[in-house]
């Protein structure tokens, strides 16, 4: 199975910045997550319109948490611990592609049992966004991969040189946030990650 490359917005950049970066990098990635916790549904919809207008393919877009926006635009949704449950969403919208963020084996199994199409697990390596919280590490990632049948995407502090060890652990892909969206040259960084695929 082809390894997946997900990139995730930081929630700290303007719509213009997100659109400018996404429109450059989309040919090299498999999914662009809109993780915009402070935006209203209307603001997210405006961002979605801009992304689509600038040629970002709909099938690569993922909205975090907001099932309503995902349904309206026909894109994927990524659920968090504070979101509706995977089971609730899948029962109402069985054709919707649903990912779930997990932090333990129990959460990964619950996501799988609820019908999640994949899960994102982390944080695997030390990351500035989780200061003071020890990383879960490669061995824990491998245990999660072995515990579920759905694809597991690794997240958290992943640098290009980490990619081979993530593949060795059996992950189906990687997810990167600040390593791309906060980079001086996001396109160059995406290409550096891609070289490691």
C-alpha cells in the first residue's frame, strides 16, 4: 500500500497563508488537514472555498472536528477526543471518510471498532507543540500498528530523517504540522520529506 503523507494546518495562520501554502504543496501530499480550532463553520467554509478556487483537489482535503463542514463540501473529517464519536458519525454518514486522532492502544481499537477509516497516533518524537510531555516513541507506534487493522498515521516531531524508522514500525503514513506550515520554504520541506518515501 502506498505510504500516505498528511500535512496539518497550525490554526495560527491566516486563510491567505494557508491557501498559499496548500496550493503549492498539494501535488506532493496525500491529505491537507484544516485544523482550525478557533474558526467558525462559516470561516472554515470560506477557507474551503478559497482552497478549491486555487486548485487544491477536494479529495485531498480533511476538516478537523467539523462534521457539518465536511458533509457540505464532500471532504474527509478528522475527529479528536472532544469530537463526536466515530461510531455516531459513521452511523449517520456511512459513506463519509473518517479519521480519528488517538493516543493509546485502547483509543485506537475503539476508533477501529467504531468504523474509522484510519487513525493518527502520536506524538511519536519530541515536539514543540507538546512541551514537557514525553514522546510515545517508535516502539509504542509499532504496538499500535500491530493492535489494529486500520492504517495508522504517525504524528509528532517527525523530521525527514525519521521517516525510515516510522516505516519500519509499520505505519501507513506520516502527518506533519509545523515542519511544513511553519517552514521558511514549505514546498522545499515537503520535497525533502517526499525524498524519504
